[in-house]
């Protein structure tokens, strides 16, 4: 049911003067929600918002935006739905691409690549699983929940970063899918593949939470089968090359930079983790949510990234014509995969590539669904724009970014992964510090005040710590366009990226100290 469900029908039938609030505590107490009140006011009238929402409701489109999800609207769906959500979102060619870039971009050996993939993913997904447990407990979206860390106004800064991340993720992912289409049909331009994938993603996210979860519950299956086929054909080709591990400062720098990219991909779901558990029953075990989320993430990430790293070793062969390197040069990751399965499987191999290209839909659904929620959080005016309208606008924007970036995928992916790692390390440093030292666990949260700016933290400590985190990222970054003074010391010519480590350390330390004085002065 949407935000204007059974209670809304009662409002329309009984009274148009005093709205019934559609938020409640676990005990059934109704909580005034300014957003819900504003939304109900518009629905009861004849504004464009009301007409649009009523029309959307007729087609089963989720109408709820950032308003809190009350306990009586929670879904009885099995907890496994949480795991399959992330299983499908990561059993995709995008995560394969992360592992595959270890050799052509970072020149790493196979064993060191696999070890980095293993340990960094195990670390990076912990915050995603942790914050997923907040959804059933409070019924609040991740960015709305972040008001308890950053304050009512400070969270708007975080929401802007999350919007940029969602749009950026979508643009990067859709480029990979378009490369696969191009590998199947060289006459299909990159922009055409981008539009096909974007349109399909929009249709699914248009209907909201329930349809996204339904799609993600099954879409991993064909992708998993095709990746198994890739393993079999690549093993049969005998082209695997155990590239030896490098040594010295250059190896250390490359390993650190690759680790930052892997971390950025793994932890990239943190800023909207709770968005996909808010409809779980309020009494759902936090332990089970954590385990299902962690399992749903760790398996596809390790499986696809390690497979990508293994297949990429074929490009290191120096004997004769290297069809794998040629495929990668012509069509990127799509060309590399095509070199593995098209020659031995022919038309069926091309069909497999098309399915993998469409797997990007599963990866982009969470991005485009969540970007609409962050946009609603920016201002009262933006909240009055229905979620599905923002979804459409977000789709147009990431297509406009992806089409010109199609020919520069490697640099776009590497730089974007590193930037994601920076800002989310800052977000995690501040939010985890607040949870551990000041909220002291789940009992420290009062969900009834999530709209009350006078009871939420002022946000001064959080924004100041955010700035210090940015400073830490700048000092430790190693980007093509800039290498920080500390980053330079961690490698040779290109340095080594330790931006996310310093960003976390700077933000968490600064916040822990400043929050003490902020809370002492303001009392909240």
C-alpha cells in the first residue's frame, strides 16, 4: 500500500479539515509528520500533485516518498528478500569489471588482486549490512535516518553527495552494458545501448519498492548461469595466466589504489542501505537482517570480481595475436567477455552477452530508486514532487552523463570509485561515531522526532567533521588529476591512494571531539 492507503481513504471520506497522520510508533501511537501532512493536503485538493498521485495509484505505482513507513504497512515478505535484493544488484557485469581492471589499469598480479578483493570487500560491506538493520526498526529511509547524525539541515549536504553518487553509479554502470551491446553488434552505437538499459530500469523503478524487490529476487539467476558458462569456456581456453605479484613501492601504490576502488564499489550501497528494509516487519531480528544483507553482498562481489580478475589475465599473453586484448581495446569489458564466449558458442554466446548487458538493470534499480528519495529530502518544495517524477528526471541526467563518457570508461570508473570511497568513508566515520559514542546503541534513537529540527542534532559538529574528512581525502588521494602529499609517499610516479582511510580517520576523530561540546552546549 502507498502512503495514501486505508487511513487516507478514511481521511477523504470523513474529514478534509483535520488529516490523520500516517506514521506511528511500534505501540501504535500516531506521530505528526510534516511531510505526510503536506502530502495529504495536496492529495485532498485538485493540485497537479494530487492528480498525479491519484493517477499513479490507479496503476499501482508506489506513492510513498520520504515519509516514515508505519508498522501496519509493512510487508510480510520473507527475510530472504533482503539477501536476494543485493545478490541481484551485484551479480552483474559492473562488478566483473572492477576485478577485470586490476591488470590493465593497475598492473597487479593475480594473487595480490584476489587477496585485495577478498579482504576489502569483507570490510566494505559491513556498513551496508549494519545500516540495513535500521530500516525495520524505524521505518526511515537512509537519508532521513541520517538526520540523527547530521541534523535537519546538515543532512541536505549529505543528500547532495548521495544524489551525485546515485547518478554517477548509474552512468558508470550503463556504459558497461552499452559496451556489451556493442560487442555483440558493432553497428549499435554506445548511446543506443545506454538508452535501452536506462528505459528498462526506469520502468521497474517507476512502480517502486515492491516491484524493485520482485525483480531483484530472480534477476540474479540467469546472470549466475552465464558467469558459470564464462568460467567453463575460459578454463577450456587455457588462456589463464598467473601474473606474478609485483614488489616494492610501485606495487604498494597500485595495490592501495585498487583497494580504494574495490572499497568504493563494496561500500557504495551504504548511503541507501535502509531504503530496502523499511517495509520489513518492525519486529524483524536485526541479526537476521545483517546476516542476509552481508551474505547477499559478499557472494556476488567475490564471485564476479575474482572471475573478472582471472579473465583479465588473458590480456597479459605476449605470444601471437591476443584476441582478448583486441576485444578489450575495441569494446572494453564487453569485448573482453565476447572474446571468451562468442568464438566457441557463436549466437548463443552473443545471447549471453545481451543478458549480461541487461543485468545492469538490477544494478541501477537501487540507484535510481534512491536518488528520488534524496531529491525529496532537499527542500519542502522538492518533496511535493512525486517520487516517480524525480526517478524520470534522474534517468535523463545520468543518460546525459553516460553518453559522452562512453569512450572513457576505464578512467571514469577508476576515478568515480575512488571519489565514492572518499565521501562514504566520511559518512561512515561520522554516523558510526554518533551511534557508538553518543546514541550508545539503538535505544538512543527517538524516531518520533525525525521531522523536528529543534530536537535533532544541530549538525555543526557533523558538517565541520565532514570538512575535515574532505581534507583527509585530499591529503591521501592519488588521482590522475591530483595526487595528495601523503598519497605521493605511498607509491612511485602515480602514488598510492589512501584517501578513504584518512577521510574516515579525520572525520570520525574530529566528530567525536566536537560532538561532545556541541551536545553539552545545545543539549541535543
